[in-house]
């Protein structure tokens, strides 16, 4: 078990330094109603009173129901103001304008990229930093959208596994409705992280923290990690070699 009292103090100090160094007025994050977003929102609010949560539904029923309700509950509990921006009309306008057939995979991933666009529109307009909400487990598996939820100014929980983020929320006494819900990116109906990846977070996090895994779980982890390597590396630049910058 990590020392979450110290973790809280260290992460709040980290966020405060970033805000001061960037000379910004505040922070904005995607208040999705999920565990990671809740943890980031709580930590950011502790560090910076001017923390704003955006609730950004985009077509999936739970976005407009349970996820929205849990996001509102987080805001009420921790005095985090919110704005709701329905992105479905934007996605539909984009896909109708494009003179091509959009694959299901591409269509699903438009939502997190629109959320990133909304976050940065607010951040740029109001002199805020955009906070990321992904955890170590998701990053290792590539379970995020490139230039979507994988784009942000800083991420205060990127080193935490999903299990550790869950324990952290318990320590902070976050709402039970958020703690107990099944992790989901909420990108299509019925989606859950574990069913889509084909592995439990418990098994994944055990591997990440101890190196131990069954043969079948290790195969799943290695497959996802290898296939998503491009998400964790910077864009390829002509003329740059061996990681040198131009």
C-alpha cells in the first residue's frame, strides 16, 4: 500500500508548481464521471481553487445518465464547477461533411479527440492548463486515444496503476458511486475496459508491479503493449536521429 497521505501532499505541490511556473489562472479537466477523472479533479482542486470540470457527452447513453450524474456528484462533493458541452452534434456534422465512409473505429475515436479540442478551447480562452486523466495501466496497454485523452499539459496520476488510483480514491473518501462503477471509456454502448482488453485490471496491475502473470494474461499484455507502441512515442521527424531534437 502506498502512503497516500504523502502522495496527496506531493502531487498537490507538483500541480501548484506547474500552475505557478506556467503563470496560468486555473486548470480544466474532462470530468467524465470515472475513477481517474475523479482523482485528478480532487487533486487539482486541492492545488488550485480555479479548477473547472467539463462534462462532454457524445452519443453514448451512459454519457447522458450515470456518467453525467457521477460527474455532477463529484463537483458537488468537492466544489468543482462544471460546464456541459454536448459533442454529438459536432461529431455528426464532421462525419456528414466528410466525403468518405468513416470506419467504426475512426468514428468511435472522434469523441475523445473532440473532448481534447473542447478542453484546449477552454484552456486557451481562459488561460488554464489542461489536465490529463490516464493511469499507468491504460498507458501500458495503449488503452487511450492518440491525440484524444492522450493529449494534455500535465497528468498528476500517470504513474499510478488502476488499482492504486482506486485505493487513492478510497483514501480520499470519494463518492461510492464512482468508486464502485465498472471502468469504461464510455465510447460505445456496453463498453467496459476489462471486457475490451480481455484482462482484468487486477491481473494487469499485478504484472506491472511484480512481473507475475499467467501465460495467457502475459500474451494479452504483450500484444496490446506492442501494438500501441506508436501511442507512447513522439511523432517521427525527418532529419532527427537517435532521439535527437532538430
